[in-house]
C-alpha cells in the first residue's frame, strides 16, 4: 500500500514541477517577446500542448522509477504503455502547434486588407492548404507510431508489407473520388487558378471563395448563402474568376429605347453621373448603340469599378438614373410600337424610293432580283462565286 501511495505522490509531484517550470518559461517568453510576433504566437498556440507534453513526460519518468517493486507485473506494463501512447499523442500535438505558429508568422507578412492583395491571397491559400496537409500527415504518423508500440502489430508487419500492393490497388479504387479531390485541391493551391477571397461565378451564382480545403471549396454567395463544391469541380468545369489578375472589373447596363433617343445627350448624362459617384474608378465610361431591331434600339452603358461589389452598386445606380432621365427628360424616347398605313403610291419620302442601280434585264422565267441572295444581280453573282465549294463547278449553281 505504501508503495502504491509513493508512486501516486511521485507522479503528482513530477506533474506539479513540470507545470511550474512550463509556467515560468511561458511568462519569461511572453515578457521577452512583446515586440516579437514569433514569441507572441508561441505563447498563444504552443503553451497548452507544451504543458501536456511536459506533464506526461514527467509522470512517465516518475512512474517508471517509482515502480521498481512491480517490475514484470501486468499493471505496470499496461500503465507505462498508456503513458507512452499519451507521450506520442502529446508530442504530435506540440509539433502541429509549432507548425501552425510558423505558418501564422509567415502569413502575417502578407496583408489581405489592402487594395492590391492578389499575391497575399495566393500565399495565404497555399499556406492554408499546406497546413491542412501537414496536420493530416502528423496525425497519420502519430497513429502509425502508436500502433507500432503494440507487439501484435509489429508481428504482422511483414504480412502487411507483402500485401501492400494489393491493398494499395483496392484502396485507390475505393477512394478514387477522394484522392481526385485531394490532388485537385493541391493543384488549385499551387496553380493560382483560384485563391481565398477571389470573386467567382459558378453554377450561375456570384460569390467569393470563403474556404478552400483539400476536398471541397466553400463559395459565399452574394446573398450570404454558401455553395459547397468539390475541388475537382474547379479543375474540370469552366468558371469565371473576376479577381485572378486584379480586382477591377467592367460591367454593363442595357436599355431598349426608341429611335428618337438623343444618344450623345444620353452619353453626356452618363458621364456626368459617374463622375459624381465615388463608386467609379475613373477607367471606363462608354455608351454605345449595340442593336437596332424590332422598332427599338439597344443602348449599352459600359462602366468600371475597383471591385465586384462596387461595380454591382454602380450598375444599379446607372440603370436607375438613366431610366429616370429618359422618363423625365426624354419621354418621346420611351419604347413604342408603330403602325403605318400606306402604299407605294404615297408621296412621303420614306414610302417609296426609286432604286439607284440600273435595272437589269432578266430572261423570261428568271426570279426577280430581290428574290435571290446568291445570284440575280452583280452583288449576288459575286456572293455566289465566294460560296462555291472546292469540288463544285461555278456553273453548278445555275
């Protein structure tokens, strides 16, 4: 009984001493590292795992040296084995924490809260992906080392090695999709195709890359929904990346108006509007007529902004302002439907126009000139010559 009590007292004393030493070291590092980012990260992230490692190691040594009276007993071997497993797990935790400290220190050099943050976001994406990969590797190695402490596992090691080829093939077939996503995640991290905080358009939705892991990507849509996609989606499906080279983007606002619209006046109104708005980045402001069909014309306003959010607001502002301007200042330019009653004998200039080219004499039975596209006129003959196939004689069209 006294031997068991001595072992417990020794273990508690060792744990107390270890915790005290760790606390002293923690306070010294925190005091000396007030101006050092690395020391600050160490005190924040590595303090707790360091406490666990020191305590478990101290207890293990105390139990090992205070249980000499029970050498060879089962309970001593089981207790020491459990302590060894605890040491392995705590050391893996400490190594992972130290890696996180190094990665956070490196990331602190690259700020993403600045206008030109493309390089910083690329580095952050790569570091985050490496962090997840290294932590996964550390966990796998720690579990492997813990399993190797069991004699039965060491005994079947040769059998595992001989069947590794077959097991690898089976595992690859079973985890084909998972491995494909993992390799796709690594490809995304180092190919610079997509980064954290990039503005993208996927599946018809506009949003930004909120989280990027080895197996999936989280896209925060503009209305705060989340679209979760496998990483293989971005390596096999086309998508739009609005901020791959820079954040500045262009956007349009289109209007269907009557032919009576004074385009130059509308262009000047657009210029006056964007120059008075802080959403415009002073790069592009263009207004053009892009179509004229169906009794109306299509006017397109092309503007630019520093980022996608500002562009969205600027497009809405341009659309609202020009709609109000046409309604209030140019009501005759509102879209309308026209109907005309008349015939070729009318006296108005647009009702009948004599042809300017000389009238060709045609052979009886030939179709009129305005009924043929490829032939029937000089222009039609030239068009027919251009569209004759390489094996088709010129006379074949007649």
